[in-house]
């Protein structure tokens, strides 16, 4: 009897979950960490060679691909297909909650980390104009403009392009499987998706998600521990960083077990207000006029130079700046695309395609422009006044202490530091929530539209996401090595995305190609509203 029950449990386990896929993925990740532990130098050399090959050989291809994707999304949003509603229901979440979850789900924690650092990196790199070195004043301007560019519409386009096939497959085609590989069936057929090809695609999805989120978790945790150490007057250590990650995991667990609707929505809503408080305070007590002027000026440079910044390859001077930054960032954002796309699709029930595109191409960049503009503008003023030199701190390996140094320069610094800690911790918790949700969905079979993945399965993925940066920190592996390995998944994702869009567009044109905009609005309209109109007509 007991043996029979055990067999039934095992059978149910394999029927409900992709046990083999999950096992292979986790074991391979552990193997990579183990290899880097035993052969750190060889691993670093190999990984950096891959990164160099990727950015130098395929950098210009990625730049062209990104511009094409952005243009395609704008055209799609303005066309009749933009009025297709994803599910004949009212939106599941309020616009504020929807935008907040969309904003925080992907590289949210990384946003808070890079907001204090990125302009300094660009300043040190001193991007040239037409191969000519620029003055320090222009360098200030370009460093902020390039920060806006790296986190602007191009980056969000690489996230949004993954959302649409997931959402169309889920809400319009009515298929309950939320897996990256399943999206390929409209091009290659069901047999290919269920075979080895499908497993490889899902593995790439898992590998890219775990790696990219682990990088975000690792960099964020180091910043949190440095800030916490300064706040309570202790030394920063590996133990403190570990405690931070485990503490965030506990917060995530509380969010996860109450479900995405109550958990992540509440955290995201709260974080919106905390972010506004933090940025508002810096904006008011800081050099307000300089911050405004810097943001307006950077937006102008971005608008004027957008195409050049997008497609600049520096073929003559060969400074390596476009390859080291532009191409690097494009591939980096691409690795966040599959898991962000799945998550955003899940929370976008009741939204129109054009709403999804508009929010990701407009709301997302505007929020980041505000974040980077206020913090970066304040830091630039500190350097100009000779108070804190952010670029020099980066050059001398003090990156982890930059956020703390910046916050300590503000009035009521300790209170501001507490608010900052809440913001970055909540950012990291929502990022882990979104990542574990999508990973759990990938290894779950036939997850229905109204269902959430098993919370214990989500917890397992959360522990994997937390354990990897802890292990990397413990063995002292260079984070750039991990970045190189993760970014190597970017190129295959482009190929898979082309396959997915071949089938997605074919289905889109077949379903709605012969309809007018009015017909599309009527067919995909909210059923409740249609019923109310019908009742009103009968009564009249």
C-alpha cells in the first residue's frame, strides 16, 4: 500500500512538473559555480573571451536588431492590431499597481544600484563625439545622456518584444502553458516543442533568468550590506551580505505565500510611494535647478543623438566604447526579456496591446529618467563643488560605498538611509518574486490562467536565486565572469525570438488580418460591457 502511494506521488510529481528540466538546470548552474571555484582564472579568461566575441562580432547586429524592434513595436501599437484586448475582461489590476509591478519586476533592484554609479562609469570612459575628445563640461552632459540612453526606450523595447507573444498565446489563443518553448509551436509545430529543441529553449530561459537575477541580487545585496553597516556602525562582511540575502528571501516568502495579487502588488504599490519620497527629498534639498537643467539637457541630447547613439560603432578610432557599453547593455537587457515578458503577460489581463507597448516604452523609461536624473544630477553637483568625486571612487574600487557616501551628504542622512534601505530591499523582494514566479511557471505543466505556481516551488527557486550570489561572494569569483557567462545566452535568444515572431505574426494576421479596427475592438471588447449594452438596448 505504502509502495503504491509512493509511486502515485512520484507519478503525480512528474505529471505536474518538468522535474528533469529543473534538475538539469540546477545541476548545471551548480557545476558552473564549482568550476569557477576550482579554476577561477581559467574561467575568467574563457568567459571574458566569450563576452569580447559577443560584443565585438555581434555588437553591430544587436544595435540594428534593437532599432528594428523599437520601430516595429511603435508601428504595431499605432496599427489596428494595437486595439486587440488581451482577455475579454476588465483589467485585473489598477493602472498604478500594473505599472508598478511592470516597473519593479525585472531589473528593479539593479536600477537602485546603478542609479548611483552609472554616470560615473560613463564619465570615466569619456565618450567621444565623432572621434574627438570632449571637454569636462561636455563629458558631464554626455555621461548623463548615455545613462538615459542605456535605460531608455531601446532597453524597454527588448523587454516588451517578449511580452506580446506570451500574452497573445495565453489570452487570445487560450493556451494555458506559460513556457518560452511553447511559443515556438506556431512556427515549428507541436512535435518540435515537445522534443529536445523545446527543452533546450526552456533551459536557455532558466539559465538566463537565474544568471541575470543572481547578478542583480548580488550587486544589490552588497550595496544593502554596505549601507546597513554604515547605518549601525559595524564592518561590512560576507556574513552580513548573506544575512541580507536571507532576510530578503524571508520577505519574499511572505509575499509569495499570500499570492501575487496581494503580495507583490502591495509591495510594489508601497515602493512607488517610498521612491517618490526619496527622490522628492533629494530633489528639494539638493541643487534643484541644476537637476532640472541636467535632466532637460540630457533628454535633448538623447532626442537629437538617439539614432547615432543607437548605431554608433566607432569603426575608425576603435575606442571600444560602443562595444563595451551599448552592445553590452543591449545583450544584458535581452537576457531579462524572457522572464520579464512572461511575468508582464501574466499581469496584463484585460489590457490592450497598445497599452502594454505604451507603458513599457513610455512609463518605464520616464520613471528611470526621473530616478537616474535626480540622483545623478545631485551627485554631479557634489563633484563640481569638490565634495564627493564619484568617478574617482569607481576608479579606485569603492563602488559599494558610493550610495552610502551620497546619502551621508544629505540632511537627515540617517533617516534618508533608512528609506533607501526599504526601497532597495523591496525592489529586490519584488524582483525575486517575479523571477521565481516565471521560473516556477516554466517547470509547471498546464498551469491555468487563474492559477499560481506552487508556493513551495517558488520558494525553491528563490533559494537558488539567493544561493548563487552567496556562493559567488564566498568564493570571491569576479562578478564580471558571471556576467560574461550569462550574456552568452543573449545571441541564442535573438534566434529563438525570430522563430517565435514568425509564428506569432502569422497567427495574428490569420486571426485579425481581415478585420477593421472597429471589428477588432468589438470582437475583443470586455464582455461585461457588451452585456450591459445589450441589456440597455432591450430595456429601451
